[in-house]
C-alpha cells in the first residue's frame, strides 16, 4: 500500500475544500486534497449570488454577521485570486433587485425591508414603475421591489477553476480518489485511507465533503457532522447579443412560496434557480422542477421564453440543522470541519478559507467564526 504524509489533509475538493487548502498552503502547511474530481461539487450547479442582504431570513441574524464579513472580503479575495491565477472569475458587482408580484409578496417584501433596516443593511424600496425603469424586461405586473446594490455575483465554475489553479501554484497535492475512511490513532485523526488504497497520513484532517460530509466511514458517531443534502435544480439560458443587456442585475422573487432568481452573467449566460427539495442524494433533473423554475421566472421576466435553453442541472446543498456552516475543530483531536454551508457556500468561501487556516495554525477559530463551531451540535462527550 502506498502512502503520503502532509501537515493537512482536506477531504473534498469543492470550493470550500479548495479555499481551505489554498489558504492553509499560504500559511506554510504542506497540504493534500483528496477528491476524484477536484473543482466540481455543488459549485458546478450554483448560480453564485453573493446575497448577504437579499437572502436574510428571520432567526438567522448570527449567520448574517458571517455572511457580511465574507461579502466584505470578496473584492480583495477575488482580486488576489485573479492576480495569482491570471483568470477571470466572472465577479460582477451588479447588485440585486428583489421584486413582488402580488399584494402578499409585497407585504412579505415590506417585512423583509423592515428587518434589513433594523439589521443596519442598505436596501431601498422601489415602486413597480421604478423597478421596470431599472430593469425594462420585468413583467408589467411587478408591484414593487427592494434594490440592494451590495449583493453581487461571481461565476462559481470559474471560482472553482481558479481555486484549483491557486492550489496547484501553492504546492497543494491533489490526490484524485475518494477518502474512504478516516484513520484514528490513539483518539486522534491521523489521516484517511483513500478508495485507491493509498494511506494519506496527516497532522490534521479537514472534512469538507459538502453534503457527503456525514458519510465518511471511521468518523466517530459523536463528531459526525449533522449535514443533509437539499437538492437544487437550476436552468441555464443564453442571452444572444441582439437581446443584450437583457437584465443588468440579479432579479429575484418568492413566487407561490418558492424562491426564484435570475442571475445574468457578462458572458451572456442567464442562470435561473433554484428548487429546494429534500430527496436524499437524488440529483435527477425533473420535468416538474424545470417547469416550475421556467413558469416562475416567466412571471417575473416574460421575455425568457425567447432565449435558448442551454443546460439543466441539479446539485446538493449541504444543510445543517440551523442552516449555518460547521467550521473548525471538533471533539476529536486533529479533525476539523468545513461544511454545512447550505445556500451560502459561494458567499462564505473567503471567510471559510481564512477561518480554517487560522484554526489549523492556532487551534481555535477567529472571533467572527466562533458561533459556527461544530461543538454546538455535540451529542455526547468523547472518548469514542
Ligand atoms: N443561494 C441560492 C440557493 O441556494 O439556491
């Protein structure tokens, strides 16, 4: 059996695993990432909204603090990553417009606006006419909306590609195989055994396996992350040159109780998302899912029916019991988590990389990440 030893072994090469690996390598750690296809994962499906303000939910004010901290870091983070890799990340400071289609939506959006203001967030109420002046493709029935100029977007596929390049340039070793089993030696995480039989020994292990994080064999039951998959189906359209600019910012709404958003990229891609379904590890794209997305998006922006449909895809959000991530040391020495990011993985990428690199170096989380310790879900005390 072959073997390799690193300071840090990261299980999972999605954007969260890669940013952790990159940031850890910049701190001087030798790092290995175990993943058969690094750079894929849920980011391949995600729309890439950086929506700290428009995705604010009641009861999630603690998460809001982390979301805002990450949004604030995005300009420098994106500039550094673009500089290191020479790649365009599709980072677009375009803002977001959340609109209402009927009286109920309008009341809901008014409540959200009040909550945003109480939370000290910048958003502006617009009449239906003002919304259409901003985005002429909006349906005539739009009754009002919230203009949030601070909620931007990035292309998650480009982000993943750039993080992969940054990792390679920083000397991160990519081991292209599943981590099959956590190896625990004398009550301490000591590495993993990969599906190809390689023993990947490490001083510290970061479990960043997205919705699969709770399934790694060998992780003692009390520290297994309580994450579950929440399916999201997404449709991609293309805006031909002659229709540009179709939308100049992200447009979103809640239609019949479901979130729908349209994210226009500079390269002409228009991402419409997303369903939210609790169906285990099923990633089937269904006629019903695509129908609902197109129906709801069509109510907001009727002109989408003219656009070529270029892709349909489903992915799995890793969701924790309180919808917030699990970051940092666990009850098992040497094992850290970076998972459970649910709807905010792309947004939380910069702050997660920083928090995990800090935790790997100092043994504890930085202040802004402390509320997200996995220990908040500890079910019983070790020893295991
Ligand atoms: N953040 C958007 C989604 O998860 O659908």
